[in-house]
């Protein structure tokens, strides 16, 4: 009932309780107080209801009214989303900044995508056509690189009785009128609304058989994530979570990027807002903002909106997936989102579970990550959402509830290590604690599209790193000199893998993004060095001769010295390795 009215009887931060709430519904969006603050009904008990408010409640008073809107907390989905910067409930921050320079004013309302802007539309349906939910009935050039596909909202099916001709319209213009199966007339505008907590429907979920290519060696080669998969980047303060997500946002081969800054410090979000418009997209040469949506909900913004920002991000991602795009969603960080859940739960006086988090934390995390996937859309196109969530465990302790529960639901775990970060090894992904659950699904793709022995080489290098970890325990006790030469060689080669392959500079033009073919050739060069060195050790050559400083340095620096478009230079490196060890073999034959 849209005219239903409740009366406020209790205020505790973002949590408001009201009476006369029998006509309200769960998860309904409401307007709270004389300033019409945006809120959502989160519990109903007889005549009384509890509301979480998405704006600051300072100045709100007892006995003010709560007004019904008759609908759930929803987003306007239409042209004008890409390239925009929103808060946690899809209010445009650039437009708000023009209205109020310092803060988001109270009661500004549920403003959203620009209603005045004119868009040129190509309409592809006419009177008499039968349309269905998800069908594309027109296109708009939203940015120079993104074609926005106007879709019939899910759940609608019927016959077109009227359609405008192609031309310029605003989002409020009625473009198509459809007579549905109940003989009701449905008006289609350039946008439609969708409740943020309801996943958008798909025809079917498909197997995830292609990787999301990131250009980051430790992720692409050692612990790959599938398109439509889920990944977590947990790490303590200063380990490079945000930097890793920036790299993934810049370089991953997704069509659309949705970046949610959820409860992060304002200066980190400022860096994103300033940096992204300046970054040239490697695909198009244009600014990367032409295919990016930013949702900024910093730590000083209302805590309830932080809880909603994750759902805002995933709903926008699903909307573009339904058009047939591959979307990568970055959530930075889900720990701050979980802390928002904990704060609201505490104000609701719910029984706390482990470390004060609500008992429903695991199910909320599962619901969020479940909205990823590679799907066949209602209109027959294929699309995907890959979710990459940063986790900020206090003190870098991975056994805390958010990290532990996240690990249960994600397919890839890129565990960041503070010791690696403090030694300037970035990305600080620890190869001993990280894992990927997509290897068996993706191995065929790697073998067909990169090299038949790609996965075999990866496994061999990981074994060397695991062997190094075992040997370092011995070295700590008795020193390296007591090790036989074959084990000392393992330590030398593992150092090359760590420094020459896994360590990657985000600021070097050749190293910030590395194509898969170059990643494979780097592994191949290291493997040739290891095989020839191992053979020389067996022949009795001393480690001092086997470790040729120039060759070892060339291998470590090949990531910088070999341009990404001149991969034939690897032949020279491999030839120099073979020439040197051929001569060494003659000495110790």
C-alpha cells in the first residue's frame, strides 16, 4: 500500500523502529521522517517494524512518519550507468557534488541515472512482433566502446502494439507498448527497475571452461580463475589487496568492470577515482572508464548503505551480463561489508555468533558469491560475472570468520603474505597458501590455446617451490653449505621462479601486463635452465660452474628485457643456455 504511514518510536544510528506498520512488507523501500530519508524494512513483528536507513539519521526525531513506497529497494537500470560513479544505493556522486560540495545532503532522494540526457536509439521491433523477457528490442551507444542493449524486463511476454521509430529520446520516454498475456498494456522505457536483493533470471548456467585472463603471471599461470568464477584476495594491512584489484580492473579481459569500494578509506577510493579516468584501455586506447562503473561507499558513509553497496554492484553486473557481456566485479572489501552487517546486527540486538558477526554471515556470503557464473541468458546470448572479493582479516589472520567462510565459497584463493609484501615482492600472493579450484576445467583450454605442456610446466615449477620451502627449514638449522649440489640447485632455480616469474611490477610498461604466450615462454626458459643444470649436476659439475651469473641474470630480467611483441627473443635466451651447458658437458663428460 503506497499511502501506508508508520510512526517512529525508536532511533539507534541507522536502525529505526516504528509502529502502525501492519500494511508494510518485508524488504520494502520506505521514506523516513520529514527529510524523507531512504530506508528498507528489515523486520516486521505485529504492529511494529524495524527499518535500516541508508542515510545519516542525525536530526531524526521520535513521532516522525515513515511512508511506504510500495516497492523493494531497486535500481534504475538503463543507459548512463557506464562511466558513472555512484554511492551504495546508485545515487550519482558527480551530480550530487554539483548540488553539495562537501557531503551528501539529507533527504536528497533516490536520484539515479540522468533523466534529462538524450540518447540516440536504434529500435529493432515493430507493431505486431511478439516479445519476451530478456529480448533485445533496441540499442544505444552508451560510450564509444559499449553498446547498451535495451531489454524487455524479465517476466514480460506479449505482442507489440506500438513502437517509436529510431531517434533521440530521454530515459523517461515510452518507446514500446506491449499487450501482455493478461491483455494489460506494458510500457517499455529505456530503463527498468530491479530489486537489488533478487538475482536476475537466466536460461541456464553453463560450465566454466575459459579463464579470465588478467596479465598477472601468478594468477594466470599458477592460480587461474575461470570466467564466471569467484576469487578472494585476503591479506592484512599493506599487503597489496587494493593494488591487486586495480591491476585486475585495468587488465583483465572482461568487457565491463564493476568496481565496488565498500567501506574502504577515502584516500584509497580517491586514488581510484582520479586514476581510472586517466588509464588508457589496452583494448581500445580510450579511457578505461568507458567500460567501468565505480561504486564508492567509503568508511565515513552511512553503514547501512555499505551493506547495500555489494548488492547494488552485483545487480548492475547482472544487468550487463544479460546483454551478453562478460563482467568482472571487484568488491573491496567484503570484510568491511561484513563489519556493516555486524554493526547493524548489534543495533538490532541479535544474538552474536563468532567474533560478534551475525549467525547468518556464511549464508549472506554464499548468496553473494552464488550470483557469479557463466550463463546462457534469456535472449540466447552468453554472458558471465566473475566476482573478485578482497578480504581484510585483522592482523592478517586467515582463521577469522570472514576469511574462513569466504574460502568455503570461492573457487580461487589468492592469499597475500605480509612477509612477501614487506620484502617488496608484489603481487604478494603466497604460492603455499593459495589454490585454484578451476585447474581441471581450464587445463584443456590452456593446452589448446597456449601450449600442450603449459599445465605440466606449471606443476613442475610449483613442485620446485614446495621443495624449496622444505629445504629452507633444513638451511635454517644447519646452513646451505651442507646441502648436496642437486638441492642447492633447487634453491637457485626457485629463486629465479620467485624473482623472475612470480614477482611483477605494476609500473613497468612491459611487466604490468604479460600475455599468456610470454608467460609460457618464460616458464619454458626457466625449465630449460633447470633441466640442463640438473643434467650437469649429475655429470659432476660443481655448482659454482653450473650457476653462470650472466645466464641467471638474463633469465631473471627477461620479463623486462623482452618486449611483449618480440617473443622470438626467447629463442636467443634458450640458445645461450644450451650453448653454455653444451660446453660445460664437454668438460665433465
